[in-house]
C-alpha cells in the first residue's frame, strides 16, 4: 500500500461558532440605563471629592458662576416678566366671570412662589446652561483635550466637572428668586393697566396670602435643579464622540434629558416638601 497516496478521510470539523447571548430590547435598555446611572454616580462622587482636594478651583468656580449665572440674566428677565403677565391675564380673565378678580394677586403669588419661578426658570435656563456645558466639554473631548489633561496627571473630573457643578448649584436659588420678583412685577403691571386692579392692592393681597413656607417650598428645589443641569451637561459633554456631529447630537440630548429630569424631580421634591410641611 502506497503510503504517499492521499488520505480519503475528511478532516475533523471545526467546532461550531459560539452563539452570542442576546437579550431582549427591554433587558438591553435596562442594562444600558444601569450602566449610565453607574457612570453618572461615579462622576458625581469624583466631583464632590475633588471639591475638597488641593489645589482648589476657586478662580474657575467664579468664572463659571459668571458664565452660567450672569450670562443667563437676560433670558430670565424676558421669560419671567412675560410669563407673569400671561398668568395674571389668564387668572384675572377667568376669575372675572365669578366676580373674584381681587383674588388674582393671591393666586399668582402662590403659583409663582411654589412652582413657576423655580421650575420654569430651571427648564428654560437649564437648556441654555446644559447645552453650553455640553458643547464646551464635547469640543474638548473630540479634540482630545480631556485626554491631554489626563495624560499630564491631572484629574479632568476635578478640573472640569467640579467647578461647573458648584457654580450651577450655587446660582439657581438666586435666579429663581430673581424670576419670582420679576414675574410678580410683570403681573402687577398688566393687571393694573388692563383690569384696573391697583398694584398696591395686588401686592398687599399677595403678601397677606403668601407665607415664608410658600417661598421656601420653591426655593429649596432650585439647588437640586442646578445640580441636575450641571451633571447632565457634564456627563454628555465628557462622553461626546464623533467630531462636530457628535457635539451637536450630545447638545440636543442634553437639552431634552435636562428638561425631562427636572420635571420628574420636581414631582418628587414637591411630595417631599409637602410631607415636610406635615411634620412642621
């Protein structure tokens, strides 16, 4: 038998490729959401720790307060004044049918102090601040400036996230109070001109109805809204990929997520404030 003859046996078959385990879309979205929450929690923890580590970012915090807060005054003025005028017009027109126009100041004061001033300001200003943060950090991410900071031995979370988180949390109570004063002023003006309600009566009836707890119920929400704006903006900015198109996508996503998150947290914060009132 010629040993050089070709073998007729078939070579052993290769093992079949291992199937990749796939989850349902619901499970995949849940896992992705959990991963996102973990990344955000890690970023926030690093930002808080960076606040107490040297060197302190005092100059950068002041710069961000000016950039995020002072530059937002224009949009706060226009939004709060015209919303106050619209709300007072609607309430006065509606209450006029029942002969209760004198209650307009009370209704406007309570609605503005508890909800409209803090929440509406956070949604409107949050879109501007969050988009600005994401665009700035996203541009740094796609041009590898964040990687350069890390390569030089510095902590990008401490240098970039911490100042913006502190500044946004600090300025929101002031912006909310400013919006309350301007919105109420716009309401007094339009009711005096259009409906003949004297501004002194409007102001006195509002102050007699509104208590300090009503003001605090809205003010206590604003630092949380400021933190949400900074956290969402910084997260999507640091995660930006894909060049200028990625920056635009991340900026758009920041505006949407910020608005939705603020409204969701507003509900839970309102419930918490009401429960706190019951204890007091």
